[in-house]
């Protein structure tokens, strides 16, 4: 297994810059997820690592080798494609062997042994003699992964491998991928547009937007301490509430909004002190006052819509001209037009400046990290 | 089972009392048009059994007195077997050469990035505007200079490069997901191995279809072989038919003999069509897209 070093990687197509000067490292054995909306350059980045796209500028190293100029086959990587890329006229076993055979240093016995082993790991020995057309989507995906495994590459690259599967199968395959990664301990770069996949699979997650990296961090860090407004809104569902505020700094820091006033704890954590900014709070960090003990600062809002999510109730509230989503307890009796009293979890507040960069998190960064490692649940 | 039930229902529909006027009209029209289209072939088959006098009696449309002896004459006296062999050799060489070359050309066009790729493809398509009959004079000159006159090279070479076949293969290759070739790149599978082990097995239907079209096209070549081949024993069957016409009996063209030759000349492409009609239909369907 090898680590990957990416330094100033840039890809320009004729008149667009798809990937703009990005840098990050992937440690040996790490599972790194590249996530972002479509067109953010995540697939292009992956394809540059694979060698399927030329690198316009920057340096790419796998292990100690600079691989910018190396052909894909010399980089010793395996890739799993969104559409599986299985050869339709070959059986699963032939598909898995095909690439191996062109690397001539293996005897056919070794190849067969490896295919058997990969099939065992993926629990597909009975599918080996079938052609792709006789397999279901999930089975095809397994064969495609098996084909990557038999090569025992330095690096695995996965390009949205689960997006052609139905929702239930996706959750199941996600768990299996995680388990597989644990068994193989392979350096993996995984591209997805689905933030849930990113959160559940990644040791670390790199959020891309518009060809640039917004943040690279472990999932819980990303969730608790988004570096930018984009990350805050992209990671998490339902998305973080963002409302414009005015800031006043006296003894403490106070956020003024047309319908609430809130003193922000730990004002020394502000990295900048602008007059106006954007206040961010996740729907689950806002509560209806009835459910909160003590005497927190509260404010009123009007309910516009309620969406029952099953395990909770998502309440859309009107805060003056802005909308605020609140995750309330399931089966709370609320109707449109009701006025509710709300309060926020003071440890989970965020402020972003006009440019979209985070200038304040109400908890000191890192405090919840140990916490995060424990609470990071498996899917 | 399905065909049986359909034929049963067709049968049921054809039963008297069930036929309405409109259907009768439609079916009548179809029968007449099929008959009209088949008529020349039918007449050729009938005439090929008649002697010259019988042929000239317009009203005589029964099986003639000659039976199969016209066929014997054509194959024996007129050396028609040799022409048939020449035609088969020519057609097979053209089919193999054209399919091979076009596969390579399409492979290059689809799976390699090279400068002015689009222009190259357009240039290939442009050659459609200049079929062999248009280039016949310069082509003759070229063959003469190459010293290929009166050889197999002359009647096969000019047909090997084909814009149509390149176009058909290119379109087909483009419908194959790019990730297949990308995966092959990652595995270090070379272009020839990829062509042989992936593209060709995945394009069998298209290759068969193009082969049928090419075979029939090659088989029907007349003008170019007529011009470039001076040796009668090396001639192809379509020109051979012309030789039959020259043999007249007391000033009357021996149509019985000619028709027998025409029927013989018809058999190989017919056989190819019957065997390969399925892939051919698929190819044509793709062409319509």
C-alpha cells in the first residue's frame, strides 16, 4: 500500500478550469472520500490520479514516485466505475482475470487462486461463471470490486460506485465496502456526490466546490466545525440554517436579527469581528422551549410547514424574512400558523463572514474530536 | 409457442366470414405488389429452362423443354464455374480486407486522441462522394502504373478502404461505454488485445452485417472488373454474364442460357443473405438511428 501526495493539482479543459490548484495527502491505508456537487471537479481529480486525464499542472506522487507522466498501467492502481465497466461477453471470472493476464508475471494458477480468494471475500463464488447480463446491479458491483481486488493495487479508486444501486442496496453495499476496507486496509480514494456516503465511509472527507477544496477533515470535524458556509450547508441533512445577522461586540458578542437577539458564548473565539455576518445553526441544535430545562435565551417564530420524518418532526419556522428549520420531537402537535418559542444549543453555533468563511464556532475546535471518534457510528 | 399462437390467430382471421372488405383489399394489394416484385425473378427461373424459341414466344410461361440442360451448358461450355470462383475469391478478399481495415480505422478514431481527429473522420466521409465509377479513369491510370492491371489486386484493392464501414464501426464503438477502454488502460491491456478480445466480440453482429453488405456489393461489381481485367479466364461472374449474351443462335440472343447464368450468379449472395439476415437487419436498424 502507498500513500498519495497531491500538490497544486490543476486541470484545465479548453476554456474551463475543472480542478483549481488543489492539494491534499492520502495516508497509506486511509479511506478518503471526495465529495461535492456535480461539476465540482471530484471525478476529474480521481481521473487525474488514475492517469485517465492529463495533469495541467501540479504534482502527483504515489508512494515516493512522481507519477504525473506515467501511463495508467504503470501507476498500479485499480478503479471501480459507476457503470461497473464489465465486459459483457465475458463471465465474472473472465472479467476479473482479463486485466491480470495482461500483466504477464502471474501464472494462470496464481490468477485463479486470486480470483477464488477475491470471490470468497466478496461472497460471490457462485457468480463466477455468469455473465454480467445475468447479474443484478449489486452483484455486478461486487464483480467490479472483485476485479479491482485481484490486482492487489497500491491504490483503489472508486468513482461513485453505489449511485446506480437502489437506496436499500446502497446502504447494504456501503456497510460491505467499509468492512472490505477494514479487511484489505487499502489506500482508497472514493468519489461521491452523496454526503451520507461521504460521512459514513470516509476516514477523512474532502469537500470540493467549483474545482477547489473547501475542507479536508474527519467526518465529525467536518460536521461540527465546517470551515466554510458551503461545507456547513452541504454536509448534513436537513441542511444547516443560515440567517444574516448583525454583530455587536461589547463585553460579549451579541447577534442581532430582526426577530431575535442572542448572546454568543466564548467571544474570544471570533477570528474576525465584522459588523454583519451569517449565523449558522443545525436544525437539531434548535429546540422548542417546552422541551428544554433551565432558563435559556429564547425567541419566537411562526410555524409555516411541518414535515414528519418519522423519528423526528421537521418544523419550518418563519423568522422575519428568513426561514429556520427545527428538528422537533416526533409527534409534537404543531400546525401551520402556530407560534413557537425556540432556543439554540449554545455549544453548536457558527458564524460565517460575507465571503463564506467560518469566523466563529461556539465550542473551541478539537474539543469534540475525541467525542467525535466515539460517536462516529457505522452505517 | 408464441409463433404457433400467432399463426393460429392469423389462420382464424383468414377464415371465410371473418375477412372484412378493408382487410381483403390490403392483403390483395400486398399479394399483387409481392408478385410484381418477384415477377422478374420468376420469369428468369422459367426462362432458364426454355430454349431460345420458347423464350421468344411471349405467351409461353410454362416450364420449358430444356430442363436443367441450360445450366449444364452455362457451367460447361461457357466456363461459368471459373467466373464464379473468381467472384468468390474477389468478394471474400474484399470483405476480409474491408472489415479489417475499417475496424482498425474505427479503433483509431474512437479510442485515440490525435490532432484533427474530427477532420480526419470528415475526410473519410468525404470519400463517399467519390465512389469507384467516378474515379475510374485515374484509378485505371494508377493500376497501370502500379503494374496491377489484369490482376486480383486491381479488382480488390480499390474496394478495401470504405467510408461506410468505418462510419458504421465508429458509431457502434461509440455506443460502447468509455469506461471499458479506460479500465483496459488501467489494466495495461494494449490496443490490439483490446480490439481482439473486447471490441470484436462485442461487435460480432455489426461485423456480420457489414460483411453481408460488403459481400453483396463486391459480388455485384461489373464496370471496374470489365475495364481492368483483360484476361477472360480471370473475369468475374457479372462480366461473365455479358459474355453469355455475345453467344447468339442464328442472330437471336440465347436468353435461356443467360437466365440460367443469372440464376447461378444469384445463388451465393442469396445464401449469404439467408444465413446472415439477422445481424444484417440489426446493422440496418442501427444505421437508421
